[in-house]
C-alpha cells in the first residue's frame, strides 16, 4: 500500500513523496516521484535531493523551450 503527499508544484510538475507501508501501516520505504501535468510519473528517486534536481532541470528545459 502507498501513501502519497505532494511536496512542491513547480511549472506544472509535482514533487510527490511516496510512503510504502505494510499491513500494520508501518513505513517500509520512502521514495520521491516527479509527476507531469497529466499525472504520469516521469521520474522516481530514492532521495529528495535527486528528485529536486530533476524537477529543476525540467523547469529549465521548459523555460528554454518556451523561449524558442
């Protein structure tokens, strides 16, 4: 079972903290997902810093694309 919490929304992308829990509701793993505006996970990470770096890169790419 998974419990999800949106931490940040930036340029249409969501940074989501995902807790995997067992039947006793004990957290057995925490991971992070970057989700696009269509709610599809486009990146899964084991650390918050990696996920933050990825979402920042996506935002920069989006800005560059809009400037062209």
